[in-house]
């Protein structure tokens, strides 16, 4: 008889039980998808600035999704256990021993966790395969095919198991120290909140985390892990400020009796359950912050897209050899198609990051800029190829000094590549023979921006004596480029001329190095480069849209899980307000305020942080020599405003559904 009662009770709570386990499945699936993408990142991303950008898209998404998924799994399992404890406490009254209650509850919980985690892994596997296939199908130039490692399954299972065990242990210990009456109270239990002003120390800790994130973000011009940690610190700092600062503010409002009583219908639920909703707030803050800061800033800087042609003064740039055959071919090509050609002595220069630059002399630099370089010995000027900036703009970050302090004149050969990647080789800072003193770093757009990465195809200016010495040595090597030829042709003859140039270079030109970290060429065709840049922009835009959509839906799902699990409370609340004579319109407003209060706090905080985030992003890019301009603020306002409007609109639709569901009962 007792077990029949237990079964009927479980059946009566079936919807809520399924809801909590569904939340666990979604948390497991989302965790698996993004950690799976992270695990195969090195395989699928083929390098280039697009690969670097996408790598950070994935890494930051993994951070936010890890916070979200972990909090969602903890929230769902905690809510489930607390609901079942409430039910099982009734069974104790009819004679069930506490030990039996714990055993049955643990068994029920374990079975539900196994089923939901298994479904989450299956769903995550299907989603991850779909994402990787679609990504590779749409952008095969940037994304390769890959298989998910077994380690992702193992890690996801371990995380889910750890959360399950921790939640079960903590709640069972908590239950054992509670009286039966408090267990049966359930939602009606009064929560504890920070009332003393001493809790402001946690608010100050949150502010310190925000400042730490600010300094790490500004100091990570080369990106890297400090760039990632900064975002996690902002999420953690904002969460501390909202939880403890918000709790203290609510206590202050509660103390102002006249104000509180005049807004009691809207504030009471927020006040009474503010700390209880901490996990929900953390979930929503993590996803909305990353969407409104990193994703929106990355999208805003790309607009308006296209219009790259105006930044390229030539139709093609060829790194050739000092040979009579090459010069004769160039003269004949220009004469045949009515074009123009310019030549400049150059050498290839390899840095420690498996990338090649263009080396020129101080005399050539003076011809290009009308400035005297005044270089001596091993002094150099690093002229960064950047079309989104005025030529000659100083670069204040230390990024390029770090990237190009160690250099070797000449192309990247197999032997040099092995030396660079040999763990037993001399460290760059100790290799005095190949260290240079970078006297100045500024932007330039003399030939066009053909470099894919942030550390290739820039221009390194050497002193005349050093340049002539190294070029004289490289002239005898048939694999080394020593002349930079730049071509411009009339529109009607351009493609014929470029076709002949491509055929000649393929047959007689210097071969491209196969050891560079990203694809570099001896011949760059401008229109092909522009097409690659436009497709790369589309690739980066779709990545951020995908991440933003995933974060948006994640936040919506968390809100739905929270609200649907609290339907019994809203039904009682709605009925009470109706009995008190509250008009239907006011009841709907109250319901909307109660459901939307927590997500509104998270979205508002994320939106408030997105403006200073964009400002820091602009300063960071400016330090690298990239000028984003005032239009970026307009696009930020449009994209962020659209996101907030969509979030508000979808919430309103969901609130309407909940209201109709309650009214039907």
C-alpha cells in the first residue's frame, strides 16, 4: 500500500520530474557540444585570422556555457531533490523510516540522472556532429572535418556525475539536520538574505574582479588566456555585485514601508526569493553578458561589410627573383596589356611564429614615406599592414615587438621550422644573433593588406647596410624572393594579364613555403584576396550569430524551466489576487513582473556592461593600430538593441502563455 502511494505521488508530479530531468539533459548536451568543439578546435580550424577569431569564439563560449550548463544541472537536480524530499517527508508520517526514505530517494534520483544524462549525451552527439558537418560544408576553406574524441564523453560524464553526487550529498546532509515540519514547508520557507552592511565587502570584491578583468583585457593585446579570464572575471564580479548589492538594496526598499507597500505586488516575489534565484541569475548573466559584449562588439566592428577594393592600390603583388627572365616577362606583360608595374628590392624575413614578412631598406622606406628612417646596425622599423587605419599611425601596444623581436632574414625553410619548433633549441630572447631592436612600430598600406594573421606579411625596414648585406647573400639562392613587383592593369585586360602572370609564377616563380603557420604566397591577386576577406567576414559573422543564438535560447530555456517548475505557486498566487478583488489586468501585470524580474536584472546588467566593453575593445584595437571609427557605436546600438528587444518580446510571449495556462485552471 505504501509503495502504491509513492508511485501515485511520483505520477502526480510527473510533469515537474520530467521538466527537471529535461533541464539536466539540456545542460549535459550543451556542455558536450561546446567542449566537443573545443576539443577538436585544433583539427577543424585551419589557421588564419579567421581561425584565430573562431578559436576565441569557441573558447569564450565554452567558458560561458560551462557556467550555464553547470548551474543548470545543479539547479535542476537541486529542485528535483527538494520536491521529492517534500513528498517523501509525507511518507515518513505514514510510517516510512528515514533510512528507507533516503535509500529510495537516492535510487530514484540515480535512475533519473542516468536516463537524463544518457539522453543528453545522445542529443549532444547528434547536435555536435550536425554543427561540425554544417560548419565544414559551408566553409571548407576554414573548417576541416573532425571526429569527437572519447575524452569529451568521459569529461562530460565525470562533470555530470560530480554535480549529481555533490547535490545529493549536500541535500541529504541538509535534510538530516532539518525537522519534518521545515521539510514539508517547501517553497514557503523563509530564505536568509544579506541584511548587514558588512556584506558590502562582497560588492567590493565584485568591483575588484571587474577591475582585474579590465586590466587583463587591456593587457592581452595578443589575446591568450588572460583575454579569456577577463570575461570570466567580469561575469563573476557582476554576479557578486548583483547578488549581495541587490539583496542589500531590496532590504533597504523593504525598510521603506510606504514605498514597499505601494509596489508590494511587483516586489514581494523578487524580495522573498532573490537569493534563492541566484543560480538562475548566474545562468542568465553568463549567457547574456557574452552575447551582448563579445558577440555584439565583434559583429559591430565588421560593419559595413565589403568595400575592401579601395584599400588596394595594385591588382597584384609578386615576390620575384632578381633575374633577367622575370624582368623581361614583367616588361612584356605590362606592354602587352597596357598596364603599369613598379619594382622594389626586398627580402623575405621569418619570425619566431612561423610567419614571413617583407623586408625593405631604409632608402626604400624614405621613397614610400618621405621620412628618413635613420637606422643603424640591427635597428628596424615594423610597418604593420593595416587597411583600417591611417598610414603612419603609431602602434602603442607591445604586441609587434613581442612577435618580431626575433627574426631571421630569408624564407621559412624546413631546417628553420625544425629549429623554431625544437623544444631544445635556444630561447628567442637568448639568441642574440637573431635579435633586433625595434625602433618604431606604425601602420602602413603601401601595397595592400595581404597578411592573413596578425603577425605575417608586415613590412620590416632594415638599415641600408644590413639590408644590402643580407640581400646580397640571398641573391644566390634560387628559392629566395628578392624583388617586389606591383602590377596595375586596365579593367578590360586585367584578368587576361593576371592569368598569364599566375601561369608564369606557377611555372617559374619562387615556391611558397609549406611550413608557415597560415597560408602565405609569393603572388597575391587583389580581387581573390578581397573575395577571401569578404567570405572570412561572413564566416566570422555566422560564427558569432550562431553563438549569440545559442546563448539567447539557453537563457530562454533557463527562464522556462524556472517558471514552469513554479506554476503551482503562480496558480495559488493568481487565485489569491482574484479573491482579493484585484482586476485581471493588474493580475497579468503582477504575473509578468514576477516572471520577468530576474531575467530583466540579468539582461540590464549585461547591457550596461556591453557599452564599457565596446569602449575597451575600441581602445584595444586602437593600440594595435586599428581605427574602428564612430560608426561602431551605431552598429552596437542597433545589434544590442535588437537582442534586448527580442529577449523582451519572447519573454512577453512566454508570460502570455503562462497566464493563459493559469486562467484555464
